[in-house]
C-alpha cells in the first residue's frame, strides 16, 4: 500500500509538471535595473529593477533578484539611477478650477442674471487681494430670466478690483483687465493658442471675451 501511495504521488507530480504550458516563463523580454522605481504598492513602495514579459511587468525587486530572470534574449537597460514611475492615464488638471476653490462662484440654478452679478460682487468683497473671482462652467445664459450672457461692462462693474474669469462650457470665457494682465494676453508671455480667439473691438483692443473652437480648459 505504501509503495502504491509513493507511486501515485510521483505520477501526479510528473503529470502536473508536464501540464505546464509550453510557453511558460523562461526569461524576461526586458529588464530595467539600477533604477529608482516608484511602484505604487504599499507593501513594496520602492524597487531598483523590473522585468517585463510579453508586454507586461512580470516582477519588481532588487537588481540581483531581477537579473536572475534574464536569458540570452533579454534586453537589458541600465537606468543609471534615474527615477521610473508608473504610467498615468488622464494626467491633467484644470488649474483655475482646482486652485483656490473657495473663491469660485457657482451659478447653477440661479434664476436671474441680476442675481448672478450680485453674487460676483459679494464674492469680490470676500476675496483676498491677489486671488481670483471665478465662475467655472455649470451654467447657461438661457437659465436666466434675461435670457442672455452678461456683458463685459456688467462683469467689470461687479468685480472691479480682482482678476475675474467667467467660463461658459468649454468654448467661451470672459476676462476682466486684471485677469488679462495676469495671463499676459497680447504679450509674448501668453502666445496664441490654436483654435482660440481673443476678441478685439474696432480699435483693436482686447474685449476680454475668449472663443475656443476646440476646447478651452483653464
């Protein structure tokens, strides 16, 4: 009975070994070593080498550990101590939307343009010097009883002494003089952007109205 048990165990081990796929891991396709790798893993936040197999990261660890995974076909890259980070998708931010969020006025559901302009005036009085007053999306001129956009004169009167931007959707914005100065509109500091037009009056002065024919992401 004991001999039979040993025989069956040996047979199972043999069959399991034979059952491994023919293309199982042999050697890494690519190894990057001598690096400072940010893994994004709490259990192993840092590593110095990584191995890639079939287009995917197979292992990370020390140089010695990962270099053991190479064979004659492995491509080796010496990072010379440089930093490697994971690829990040959609790595963007809307600077004016995210910074100083407390100074942003929300116009959603405001019934009249008159009240919307009053909200800007109220916010301007609360906003510290050097900060912006902002309305960033979420509203439509057709929600107002007046059924129109604010004029630049109305906006300048509402916010006379702070930079102001009122953004409508992703294709139009209104900037007062202080905002245009901060951006450097009309100077080399703020070069032209493809698909974006800064409106000018008959005398060639910037009105503060910006139109975008792609997307205006501020």
